[in-house]
């Protein structure tokens, strides 16, 4: 007896849940980092080294889970990654030394990398079952999950709830919801029958170019855009405080403007992408980001700088989802492996961006170092054509 495949709408809801859970879990870890640092008695430098270990474990999880999702399927790998992420999230709250925290972060990072690739790969499958783009909304849900984590984490910290209790509760929530949602996930073989014209529009790069070369171009574009995003995450508030001389509370508005604009932009991107196409989203979005960051860096007034940070977030909001979609559609038989390369390179950029800017501040003012992400955004705009389909060769009739 065969069962009917899950409906795309149910699979879409499940994908929203995984993105939101991932953002929520990561956010809860981030807001509790100071508590974990105090509980383990480690120095700032040791914490920095352990965070690099977390990043390396996440990258390894991405590269291993990519081929596995193609082999095992989304119904197995994505919930398994969610369970691993949830269980690993419980551990840092009980760590009492650098090495116990390090082991916890290795598992946590690996689970985060695995679910990142798995849920993005599944999102591509779900999107192919829809007659319109929906990928950017999934990424917006990740941001919403992080925002909820900031609010709930602040409330639990204010109430004096032990870190171990909060992180364990969050981790168990991830485990339960991951297992409960497994049956709603879709496999490529279960995609709803989509008209050929729709399938071609949702995968403009697929079947028209050599995946091996294009996937690296997509990965480099992801690296450029996510490096720029990482710069905003770590340096927006510091720029406002150090360069414009604001208070810490006012400086926080810089990242707030960036984050709100990026989240809003991701909810709007899908509609624009359906009309203008993915190449236009990357091209004009990256150009807007370059203009926005240039304004933020050069502005002598706080309100104008906040406008610049908001434009920077709006410009970056839609590009990465388009790149992930294109990677997943290059070859449906190896969607996870191709996705892992692009997501992995993007993640390298996200980690490297803040460190690169920090190194450059030894030789130049902070706002001048922002020329690096500005140039990268310009290059992303120039090379966005990789997302445009090459015209099919027309066979000439034989006379």
C-alpha cells in the first residue's frame, strides 16, 4: 500500500519551522555566551578560539551532510540534524571547563552546519513544487527565530533562570519539533507535478551550464555577500560608537536598522524575484548594498548613517537565497552536495568578514575598511549574470 506524498503546503510549513528553530536555537546560544564564559572561567581569548572551533565544526557538518542528504533523503537527514542540534544545545549550559565547552561546541557546530545545508536543500525541493519563488521567506523566518531568541533570552536572564535550564528547554523543543515534522518533508521524487515552464523558471541555471564551474561562481558570490553581512553583524554598532561618537544605546540602532531592513527585505524578495528574476535581485540588491554601506561609512550625521545601514541590509536581503536556490537546482541528483559547497563558502565569508575588518583597523580607520565589503558588493553586482540562463542553441533546419 503506497501513501500519497506530503502536500507542498505542509512541507513548506515544516521548512518554515526548521528555519525558525535554527535561528531560535542559535540566538539562544548567542545571548547566553557571557553566562557560559563566566561559568567555565575561561578568558576572552579562549572563548574566541572555541568559537572558531564551533565555526570549523559547522563547516565540516555542511560538507558531510551535503552528500548524505542526497543519499539518505531529507526525511532522514534534516530531522536527525535537528535532533543533534537540540541535544548539543543542552550541553554548553552545564560545561565547567574549556574542554567540556569545546566538546559541546563541536557537536553544536556540526549539527548547525548539517541542518543548515539540509533545510536549504529541502527548501529548494519545496520551491520547485510552487509556481513562484518562496526561498527568501524561509531565510526571513531564520531572522524571526533569532529575534524571538533575543526577547525570550533577555526575559529568562532577567528572571534569573539558570543557563542550563534555558538551553536544555530550547534544545528539547528542537528535538521534539524536528521529530514531529519529519513526515511532512518532501523528497525530490515526490515533487508535485509542476508544469515544465514553471520548473524551468525556478531553476534558470539548471541543465544549461556545467555545474562544476557554476557552483564555484555561485559560492564566491555567496562568500562576498555573506562576508558583507558578517561585517554589519559585528561592526555596525562599533562604527556608530567609535566613528560618530554615539552612546552604546544609540550605537545599537545601527545593527537594528540593518537587521530589520534585511528581515523585511527577505519577506518582500520572493514577489520581486517572481517578476524580475534572480539575477536582477542579486545585481541590483548588491548595488544598493554598496551604496548603502558607502553612505553609512561616510555620513557625518547619525540619522544619515542609520539610513545607510538600513539600505545595506535591504540590498543584501535577497541575494543569498537566490544563490542557494540556483545551487540546489544545478543538478537535482546532487542537490545537497552542490548546496554544501555554496553554503560552506558563504559561511567562510560570514566568519572571515569581521576578522578581516578587525585586522585592517590596525592600519586605517574603521569606516575606511568598509571599502572592502563595498568592493565585494560591486563585484557581486557585476557577476550576477551567472544566474541568468544562457539561451538554448537553436538548431538550423537542414536545407
